[in-house]
């Protein structure tokens, strides 16, 4: 299975001024350049969600090798990358996008940070189980919810709302 960050890196190479001079090579360069331009316009048009997806891809690319932290970390999993992207894309428009970070076990962490005392962190790995933990003033906890790839679990949406103080976040 091809990793999404590898595809983007390959597109960058293909869009560049390579040494190939054939008509086919020129056609490929133009097509890839157009596809990349479309991706960049998508970020401009669709804003934070697309930027967050790009951030997931960047984290996966940067941390895709074993021992990326010098302490034996696993590479960020392709499956975790795909599930994190699906999670971000499933977020309702009223929900702010998370910060993205790699985890040493190959998972991806999606974090909502309102302040030092109001934080929610979700760990997205290879399974449909999402481990999450929160700190909200003196209230803290952790739980696990299942994500089917399309619908954000109501408990997680509620935690995001409470953490970020957005009354407009509706639990479906």
C-alpha cells in the first residue's frame, strides 16, 4: 500500500524540472503541477480542515521511519494516518480543528488546547478504538470510543465542546 505522504513527495518530484525531455514527460509534469495546484486551492477554499489534513500528512512523512525520536519510536502508521484524516473530515464545521502530533507507538495524536488547564487529546491508531483523555480545570479523565470512519462519537464531540468552550458544537 502506498503511503499518502509518499504520494505527495512523489508529486513534488514529478512536478519539478527533471531531466526527462520527452513529450510524455512534459505532459506528466503539467498534469502533476495542475493536481498540486488543485490541492493548494483546496486549502485556500476549504481552510482549516484541509490544512489539518495537510498537517497529518506532514507529520506522517516526517515521522515515517523507525526511531524518529532517537528512542525507538515506531513509524507513524499508514492506517493511523488514514484514520486521522477521516476523523478530521468527519468533524462538524462548527468544531475547531485540532493540533496534530506523532506518538511513539505509531499513532497520531489530535489535540485541542484551549489553555494549560483545558486540553483534550485523542490517540488515533490502527483500530476503530480511540483512546482520549482530557483536563478541564480540576476535572480530568480518560475514555475509549469507537470511530466508524464516518461519524464522530457523541462523547468526543461533547468533550471537544467542553474543552474549547464552543456552545455551537452540536452532538448528533
